[in-house]
C-alpha cells in the first residue's frame, strides 16, 4: 500500500500522517463546499499545528530523536483516539480484552511505527497543503467522515479521509483513509495471523522489542 497512509497516521491529521505535509488549510470558497464543522476544523488545526512545528523545529528534532518522538506522541494522544483504533485493529481478538492490554498494544504499535518512520517526517521537501472537501455522518451515529485532498505542486491531488468521533466533547481521529485504503483495516489484516497464535501481550512485546514490525509499506521517501 502507499506510504502516504502511514504518514497520515503518524501526523494525526494527515500522521499522518501521517509526512508530506507542511501546512494544512481550508479549501477556497466554493458553492458546493460547506465550511468545516468542529470535526473538520479539528483536522485542519491539528495539521497546521503539527506540521508547522515540525518545520520550525526541524534542526532540533534532527539532533534529538527523543524530542521528536515525544512531540509526535503528545500530538497523537491529543488528536488520535489511539486506544479505540487499537480495538478496531484487534477486532475479534480484542473481545473481552482489558483496557490495559488494549493500551499496551496501541502504545507498542505506535512506538514501533515511530521508531521506523519518525525521522522521515523531517526529510520531506516542498510545501503541500490540505484542501477541505466536506463531511458526512458515519453509520450508526459513530461520528463523521471528514473528506480532504492533499495538494502537491506538480502532482495529482490525493484523497484523504478522516473518520472521527466525539470523545468527551473533543473530536478525535480513529481511522485514516488514503485513496480508499484504511489504516485500521490494513493493520487488522496484518495482525490477524499473529493474534490467532499469540496473546495481545505477546504481540505487543514483540512490537516493542522489534522482532515484529507494524509495516503497511516501505519506508517513506522525502520526494
């Protein structure tokens, strides 16, 4: 799958982002495009805050990987519903699992991704932007889907959709879809086989020590 998905998740508004973004902005006024709701505004604000900080602190983060990981981890906790996303990734394997085990898995997966791909966030060239497209309610009152597109000079636009839900009055992302490819479904497929053979704790431990990798695709490139 394309590395843009991983980037969107990591950036929490793209993470990830996920990493090809430097500034997020709303779309130009158009008759068919409504103004962002609080959920859409949360996506755009988080993107702008995260990616502008990465740009302004690039030199610092290059010299201090721990500071970079601390910053991204804080932003993930702020804008990404990591534990809920982890339960979706676990699927049937998470039935009856304790909150502690789910959090262990969620944190291990995030740490594994950051250890492999975090530094790539600092190597992106150019200044792409997000364009807000619109929103739609999710089935079953689960939240909303915020549709955007990634605009890059000299490249075709890329559809990026964020699935969000309201958690204690704050809109948080729990899935990201790049060109229709879901972060949650991708990792659900990847971890299904290991979780059929091992406990959640065992899989989390292997993610922590690097013997198992959360890998939706090859490492991102800066161009």
